[in-house]
C-alpha cells in the first residue's frame, strides 16, 4: 500500500513542470557576468537569465568611465595600447561555486573592453565552461573571442552569441527593447538550444 501511494506521489511530482525543476537545479551553478554602458548587453544578459536561470552580476569600475563618447573612446584606446586593466569595484566572493560562466560585453574598438579583461585576469575560470555573448554597433566581435581564449586557456569556451545593439557614435543608445528585444530573444533561444543550455 505504501509503495502504491509513493508511486502516485512520484507521478504527481513529475507532472508538476519537470522542465522548470530541471532548469532550477542546473542554474544554481550558472553565473552571468556582463559589462553594459547603454543597456544592450544587459538586455541580452536578462534574456539569458530568463531562459537559463543563474545569477547576474554587472561589472562596475572603481573609477567609472566618462559619460562623453569621444572621451571614453580615447580612454579605451589608451588602455588597450598600454595593457592597463582598470580595477573593478565589483567583487564576486563565491566564483568557485559556479561551473558555467556567461561573459557578456559590447565590442569596444573592435576588441574586448578593458573591464572584461580585468575580470578574466582577476578571476580564475580554469576548468569552467565559459560562454561569451556580445552586442555591437554592427561591426561584429572583432578580436574579442581570441582575447577571451588567451585569457581563459584552461576553460571550455563554447560558441558565442553576438547581435547588433546600439551605436552610441550615431546617438543610438538602447536598441534591444520592444519588438527588437523579442527578436533577439528568439535568436538567443536558438543559440542556447544549439549549445545545449536549454
Ligand atoms: C567606447 C566604445 C567603443 C565602441 N566600439 C565599437 C566597435 O569597435 N565596433 C562596434 O560595432 N561597435 C562599437 N561600439 C558600439 C557598442 O558596441 C554598441 O553600442 C553596444 O551595443 C553597446 O552595448 P551596451 O549598450 O551594453 O553598452 C562602441 C561603443 C563604445 C562606447
């Protein structure tokens, strides 16, 4: 009799959305780290969090970049030239708890933005799965994936996701909103399925 009741309780539990239960248990070890100035990369980070689960952390600098577009472009070019790694205000105490780390960034000067270099330099992602995602002004990823590969030599780097976002140079700030956000969500879901994160 007891076995019979146990069997039916088990069947009932499996009927209560087994897919969600799966995502919850999987997502505990998922971290979504991102850099975003005008919100496009953050929108993609939110889509990933909605679809996969996990913890979201935004990278912030001890000394923020200037608001002015030309000033930030010049500063980033200088930092890239000298290899300067801007110190992060963001601290992640429990990075060891995560096995999968999504790293999201805009393309800056056709490269990986210096704050993301700071993050990958400061935190050891050896043995972890690293999944890059990106937004850009229409010129693509540039050399950013190669830079990630160099900074994470012992990580399992999966296929990246890249979409066009804003183009601050031309006064286009947050573009991944409304209908465009749903379009990006559909593309992201396809990518997540391909890399078996969904
Ligand atoms: C300093 C700086 C440099 C940029 N360089 C590029 C670039 O080289 N290629 C490109 O396609 N877009 C470039 N962009 C545009 C951003 O990649 C694009 O607007 C992105 O969607 C911004 O993401 P965010 O809203 O998350 O900050 C640059 C933007 C900034 C602020």
